[in-house]
C-alpha cells in the first residue's frame, strides 16, 4: 500500500521560532492535506492542496504541494503556545477510493 | 453544534462483547469513513461508504463491520471485541467537490477492551 514518510517525528522549539515539517511518498497523490490534532480530539483540517506546485497560506501557516506530486511541506511562522499538537499530512489519490493515506505525525512541543 | 458527532466518546468493554460506535453528520456529505488511530501508527482506514448503498473495506477491516443507515449515519461494530482493538476511532465525512475529496473528522471515540 501507499506510505507517507513524515518528518520530523517531533520538534522541540522556542516560542516565536518558525517551524517546518514535510512529507514524502513513493506514490503520486492528487491532493495533499495537512491536519492538526489536539489531545483527545479529532484531526482538524488546516490546509488543503489540490494542484502540483500550489502554495497556500492560512494565517501563519503555509503549505506547498510538490511539483512531483510526491511531497508536501508545512511551515508555521512565529510559533505560539497554541500551536502545540500533532500535525499530520495526508494524501489522496484518485477520487477518494481507499480513503486518505496518513503520515505518522509530527509532534510539536513549544517551550516558553 | 459540531458537524460530525460520534457516540460514545469513551467506552470500556470486555473481551468478547459486541460494541457499536455511531457517527452522525450534518454536513450533507455523501461519503463517510471509519479510521482507527494507534500511537505511532497514524490513522488507518477500516471501512468507507460513498453513499447509502455502498460499503467498502479499507486497509484493516478484519474484526469490524459497518452499517450505513442513512446519508447522515454510519455505524461501526465490533462483533466480538478483543484487546488489540483498543484504540481511538474516528469517523470522517467528505464530498467530492471539483474532483477532490477533503475529509472532515469527528471528535473520536476512545475504546478500551479489557
């Protein structure tokens, strides 16, 4: 099956620093999604990317859909305490058959 | 009110018991999904349904069954629960829009099988 490699697995940063995480795949995806999950809650969609090369921002978050369609990155600028959580990338191929393929998550920890 | 709701939010049960987890959505989406989340493994797809008469197995369907009672309702059953089914379970919905299929998740059900 398809697999996504998400890195880093965890990040310990100071408040105010910028954050960067990425996902790579051996397969092509038609859609890349980035989710954030808080403890005890379901994943919440942050950014959706639908076209190769697309660069999309949502406040302090910026994500890009790689040209090869096999990778994506998420950047968070000027991190704040509420950014703490687990960030997941997810890829979708075709019309949604087989659901999303998820990365294993990046655990972001912010030290004040 | 939440667009995707799951009940119960937490459940502790014993090995061999039958368990049903329920999902309801008010988003009007045709597509619904059940995922399981285990530490370090991310989310894995159990079953999905593209409309009321459509049921499909996902990556890890063994030991589970589903029922799509209506467009807005999709339930997951464990016929005879076993301890390695202890996990977080998430329902998601989506609607094919402009050729893409963004999924929205419920808050999750934490299931513990003793």
